[in-house]
C-alpha cells in the first residue's frame, strides 16, 4: 500500500489530523519567539587589566604581552586583539567560529583560569583583571530617563527604581545603567593646616581608613537569647566625616585631638573628570539597557514594559521624562508585519498563477497543500526553537514556489491519467508510485542547494543558517503532503473527464511543440545558439557591482566623534552639545541620544562598543524614516567639517550580520611603531586620492602629551622626599587620592583627599609632604624641571604583534569596488623586512565568508551527485542535468543589472539554492523521458512527449517561485537573493526545456541508431 492509497482509505483520520495540524500551526505562530534579525553567537570576550601610572608601552610589555602569551595556549583560540593605553590593558579574545554556544561556558572558564595563572607574572600594582565574557550581550531595548535641571544623583534614584520595576517582568535577563554620574566626597585639606596641627599625611590616611571599617563587636547571652552587638563605625553622612577626630603629633607628643571638619573643607560633589556622560535630546540622562532572554516573543514583552513605564511616568515629577532610544519590540513587530504581508502577497500570487494556468480546482488543491505545509513548518519551528525573524520569514517566501512543485507534479499527473480514462484510485496510486522516489530525491537536492550555509562556520553563515533549516523542513513536509493529502484532495474533488485523443491528434501543433521537435531532431544546431548568449553573459558579469552585506534598514544612524588623543571629556562634551543643537534643528531627526566618553550599549549584535575614551563621543540618531538618512549625512558631513576641522567626526549606518567598523581597512603589522605610522600615512595618502573615500584615519590616532617631572635624587634625599611622596602630592593636586568610602543606601561613594587651589601653573610651588614626616618642600626644589613629551596612547596588537589599521568609509560606490580601485597602490607600498600587510574591513568578512562557502560547496555537490546517480542508476542523466545549472547565470546577471542590485553574500546563497531548484526540474523532466522510454516509445518521440508533458509542471513550479519572490525585491537583505533567483530560474527553466532534450538526444543517439536498425531488420 503506497502513501496515496493509505491516505484515501484512511481519509477520516487524515482529515482529522490535518485539522489538528491547522490548529497547532496557527497556535505555533503566536507562540514562536519573534525577533527583528536572527541572533548569532558572538564568540568574543574582553579582559581588562588596570595598571595605574604606567605608560602605554609599559602596559604593553609588562601586562598585555604576558597575558597574551598565556592565552595563546587555548586550543579554541582564533585571534587576539589588544589595546594598551596608559594605565589599562584591554585584550579581545575571539574564539574559533566552529565553537558552538554550548561550548562557550567551558571556554570562558578556561579563559579565567589562564588569566588567574598569569597574575603572578604581572607587576604588583596590576593584579586586578576583569574577564567580561558577556561582552557580546545584546541589549535590544534602550530607554533614557532625563530631566532639565534635575540633580544627577536624583536621576540615578529614579533610574534605579525603574530598573527594579522593569526587572520584575518575566523574560528580562539583564538591565544595566549607563551614563550615571558618580558622587564623590571631596576633602580639601591644605598642607599648611597639616603643618599647623603637626599632622602627617599617613596619619590622616590611616585614621580615615580605619574609622570607616565595619567590625564585628560580638554578642552577649541574655536568658535563652544571644543578643548581637551592632557597633557600626562606617561613615553614613558628611557629618560623620566632619566629626572624625584625628590624633595629631608624633609619638608621645601626639596628644592633640583635632576634628577633621575644623581643618578641612568637606563637600559632596561628582567625579571629575567624569568617566562618561549621557544625554537625551540635549538633556542630562541615564540610559537603561534592557536585555531579554533568548527565544522570547519580544513583541509581547514590549507591551509589558510599556505598561510599567507608563505607570511609573505618572509618579515622576514634572520635567522628568522616560524616552525610548531603541525599542526592539517595535522594530520586530514592524519587520514581521512587513514579511507576513509579503508572504501573503506571495501566496496570493502563487494561487492566482495556478488558477490561471491550471484551473480553479487544481489551484485550490495546490493552494491547500501549500497552506498545510506552511502550518506544519511553523509547528517544526516551534519544536526546534527557530524564531520568527527576518531570515526565517524571508526563507518562507524563498521556498514558497518550491513548496508547490511537488503538489503541482502530483496534481498534473493525476489529471493526465484521469483524462486517459484511468480509474480515480488507480490514478492516484500509480502517480505516487511513479513520482514518490524521484520527487523525494529532487526535494533533497533542492535542500542541498542551501546546505553550504549549514556547513559554513562564519558569522555571516550563522546569521543566515535558518535559511537551511526552514527550507529543509518545509520542502520535506511539502513532499509528505504531496504524497498523502494532495492525492486525497484530487480523489475527492477532481472528476474524471476523458479526452478525445484523436481530436487532439488532428490539431495543428503549436509553435512550442514545433520548437521542441526541432530541438530534438537537431540537437547540435540548437546548442550552438547558446554560444552568443553565454559570450554576452561573460561580458556582462564583471559589470555587476559587488556589495557583501547591506546595511540595516532601521531609521537610525550613528555619529561617532573623536577629538585628538588626550582631550578632556569636558571639551568633548562641549563639542557634542553644539552638535546636538544642530541635529535637533534638522527636519530628518526624530530624537537623539548622546554618549560621551563611551559608546551606546550594544543594542545590536553587529555593534561592537568602543573602549572608554575621554576624547570620544557618540550620538545615536533616530530619523523620521530610513530614506532621510542619506540627506542628513550629506549635509552633516559638510557642517561638521566646517565647524570642527580639528576633530574626526563620522556618520555610520547600522550593519547587518557583519561587525566591521569601517568599509575599508588596510592593516600593517610589525615591531616598530614609528615605521607603522609611516606606512599608515602612505596608505592614507593613497585613500585620499580616491573620490569615493571619506573618514580616513588609523586606529592608533595621534600621540598624546605627557608631562614628566625630572626628579633630582640628591635634592630629594636631603629633603627626606621620595618618588612616592611626589606622586602622592601631584595626585592630590589633580584627581585626588581615594581614601575610603561613604555608605549611603546601596551606594558606596568614594572619599577623596585633595589639595586646595592646585593647578598646572603652580606645579613648582606645589608642597610635597613626606608620607611619615611633618615637613614639606616645594616640588620645584626636588625636580630639575618638567619635560613635555609625546607618547603612544593607543597601541593595538593582533596575535601579539603591533598592528596599525588604516580605515576609511566609502560613498557613491560599493566598498568592494573602491577597494579594488586602491588595492594596487596600497599593496605596492614597500614593506621593510619583518613587516606584513593584510586587508580588513568588509573585504575581510566577504573573502572569508565566500571562501568558506565555496569550500563547503563540494559537500553539497557530492550529495547531489550521489542522489542523481542513485535515482537514474547511470552517469549520463546526472551529467545532462548538471550541465544545465550554469545556464542560470545568463538570467541572473542580466536581472541584477536590470534591477540595479549588487552581488553579495545573500546573492551567492541564492545562486547556490538556485542550483538545487534547476536540478529538481531536471529530475522531473529526465525521469519522465526514462518513463516514456520504458513504456516502449522511440527515443525522439519519448524525449518530445516527455518534454511536452512536463512543461506545465516545470514551468508552473518555476513561475510560482519567481513571481512569488517579487515582494522580496524591496527588502534590503533579500533583494539580491530574490533578483538572482528570479532572473536565474526564469532563464534556466526556459533554456533547460530545450537544452536537456537536446543533450539527451546527443548522449543517447547510439540507442536511437540501434533502434532504427532493429526496425529496418523487422521490415526486411
């Protein structure tokens, strides 16, 4: 009993099961996780090590290099990137892309052990290493709580309360606050007061620290109870600090008791310089970055968050507002609604085409099969935890035409058998018997067209991996539906109508019939006509622009802003305020969010945050719509160049699937920073000559100034002063020396000791007090002078070698084209011995992804060939079918040019998937030829009849696939793929209906000759 016979005899059960699947599929749609873009694992972590007081070179040699040496022992390590700056080291650890998400916790544990093992080799003051394995955490929702004239400390309290309320929502994983202005207690203690009361610096430091410690005072027995003694000694207010009694003098003479508030000015302030700042529409703000758990329906989550925010907003004072910076649920809802609309449009197009060419009943049968297949696929996606997002929904549309192929073939063959007078049950049974195996093989081959995405290990492939899983599940389910439900519907709804074959025989052959007959009779002449077509295509292909991955179509753009290295954060903030005022007057701008000293939280997986830098700021600009970005950027570039000639401002879009920071990156690697800077300048000069480049710079940027006091050791010894005393005096005069902490609620506020009225102009007269002694001397008496020099403040390394990266963006052309234009000149730059060059940026991701995809392609081709040989038990048929695959290039190249679409990674995936579709059509045609020959027809007659019989099924499948993808031509991610498949499938289908018959005739002409001899012998 085959599947059709089973379905017809068990039709009650099959009907009941279909109803269950419809209900389950509908429920699955509403319960599936919903995201804007597919998530992929960012296999990166960062290690931050503090080494206060060290130069960037000292940090590189004494911290970064030692840690990197140990980290290179990790077997799963792919590459190391590090940034050494004065006082801190940052090492970015990237694991091999083959590392899956389940292995990451184990690898991060190993990373921590490696860092812990390295601590003994580090300097004593560089023991604090922070491993951030959540560096890739994506905060899909950003909110800003702001207020005009509201104290930063009060804003923090509002933000903390909102954080607490939002964290109660089920599905929230993590909430972080950004841009918090930290409070600090400043103790301004003049040195003359210390001398007046006979106090040493050490006495003040030690007594402040010891008084603020929490001690366990024990407990007393009282009856059956034990009562704990609470002898709290920590500071909880400024009065506690002012009332601290300090013992003055030294040794036995130290009997004087002094109240700290009587000799020092104690006040509450904010950290200066601030580590970072944030604003919303020009007002001071605190940003809340909200991260949802994986696989959740963020649209429903967004509704819950909005309700809580609306309730809390009513409790806030007038002038304090909660605004949205980035809201993933809104983008997801918009994205999914657009794709669902596109999907419904595609389904409507497919059904209309079937109705026009196959009639209402056939269209109803195939359309019902399509609907059931989609619902079954949704059930699979729910079970396999595949979210609804841009790629999975786009794949539905991509696979839509192929999902009806099997149902079309089955329906068309059943109708053909009924017209010949075959009984209904027998027609269904025979159809499934003849088509089940070939269609299964063809379906698996179509699936293999998307398999390189599964085999590939790159981030781009992981981004698009749901293409394979959705296509695999939907196509296999479409085959199962076509083998069971489709024949059942044909058996129920199609009544046999016997056609007068004699009348058809007398009809005049159509033009298409005559063309097929000519092709079969004159195969060589027909194939010769392909030569000029292929030649023209070869001429056209180089003219197609290349764009690896498009930018996101979200109505958002970044503005990055750099002042020269070492700039004050106050000056950076001042410039950013001026830019904010200009942006808020532009008609394209909806709202802006500013981050000074750091970048915005990682709200998209493709955005890698910038390190903390006082000379850096970023503005996140939400525009009225996506199309308005180009005008804003063009006008903004001109304004920024005029207003801030000394700075490096840069507009940049939100990327899709790639994390490259600049479109073009040229990287020089070698030991000497001076040589690297020279190579960088040469490359920047080359890039500057190209009219399509902008924002040219390198990642080491400028050297920064450093002031070096030249200690006179002899004078210092005579004065009883050492380097530590001098450093402590200068620290008090600049940032202040942190002594202890003030406990205020859940906040620990640093207590800093400062020198009053100290600045760079009074350095020589700055009092330097011995840590233990009571005397002080001016700094000018123990130094020979002050040297103002420059130093490298950013040293980037890759795999333990210093590497400087020249960076540029492009305009008016694609990054691939511009890189090719400058490649020869940049690669011609003479490299000294021991130096090397490599390309980064978009080319790096493009080259790696394309090469990896092509490396995986032989696996897919091998599986395809194995299936073809197994289906036909021969080699000629597979060769004929595979020969037709390159024909798709003729239509794909012309259609890409016609639609003005570049060729990129998604187009490459489309071209590979297209090969599976073409092979599937070839199997249907060749299988019918073999069937006709098995039924006793002569070779030419078998080829002709099979081609005419299968033209409807093949052309309908191709037509529905091509036309069903029209809605995707407007999607930024899938437009390349859609254009490639539409053009390639149309050309390959038309050409293969003539090329395959011609090739079959040529490959089997010996069989035709033998058959002719047999006929002659019988006649004789």
